[in-house]
C-alpha cells in the first residue's frame, strides 16, 4: 500500500514538473511574441513619423537677387560702423592714458605754474607753517 501511494505521489510530481515545463515554455514563447509585436508597432510608428512632412509655422520667404544685394550692402555698412566704433574706442583709451599720465606728471605741473618770486615765497611760507 505504501509502495502504491509512493508511486502515485511520484507520478503526480512528474505530472506537475512536466506541466510546469510546458507552462514555462509557453510563457517564454508568449513573451517573445509580445515583445516582437511591440517592436514592430514601434518601428511602424517611427517610420510613419519619419515619413510625415511637418509644415513650418512661419514660411521662409524666397529671397530675390535684389534683396540679397540689399542684405549684402547692409552687412557692409554694419561692418564699417563696427570698425569705426572700434577705432573710436582705441582713440578714447589712448586719450585716457595720456590724461592719466598728465595728471601724474608732477614736474609738468610745476612747470605749468608761473615762475614768480612772490609766489615762490608764499609757497615756502605755507610749507613752513604746515611743518610747524
């Protein structure tokens, strides 16, 4: 009786193992098929998007020969003005450096003062008073 029960249990276990194998195989096949179908659908969507021609919101006007000439003239004018501005900036920088040099030039400042004996005496007296 135990032997018979053991064989029945073994048979049932074998049936369970076989059914699990079959079910697992069916699941993996289903997963493969579903993922392949998803890939096909995605490829179709990508293909349909790539074939679709989008319309721009603002159409680009066609430029005629006369318009291109005007544009080129305008760019030349802009470049000339930019060059003139750069030259003026350089001149301004040079002028500023000269002004700074003149301000810092003590000897030139003394030379600009009129040479007068009375003025020299006043300066000497004021320096002497400051030292006291």
